[in-house]
């Protein structure tokens, strides 16, 4: 079974978000998320329309923000409420 175009985009968006956070956290070269999303769309998710890409990215971003409250670090261990 293969990923749908939407699933591929979600995977790549999550990876880019992680890379963006890590580059800021460790003072690495910043990444151009918009440029990379364009590359992903043109090479991996060609059937998705711009509106779909924007909506999916917004949904992933919202989920990341909402999930932040669920995960906390305590003495180096991740735990959930």
C-alpha cells in the first residue's frame, strides 16, 4: 500500500516543521519552508491544488500547536496528561 498525495504532503510538512524548529534551536542554517513546500508539491504531490496544500499545512500546524499541551518534559522523560 502506498501513501495518498495528502499523506505524502502531511509527512513532508511534519518533516519540514521539525527541520525548521531544529535549525532555530541549534542555530543552523535556516530553511525556506515555502520554497521546500513548492518543491514537494511539484515533485511528490502534483495532484494537490494550492488551496488543498494551504489547508493541509494549516491543519498540521494547528495540530502541532494543540498537541504541545499534551506533551511535556519532566526530568528528560516525555509523559502525557
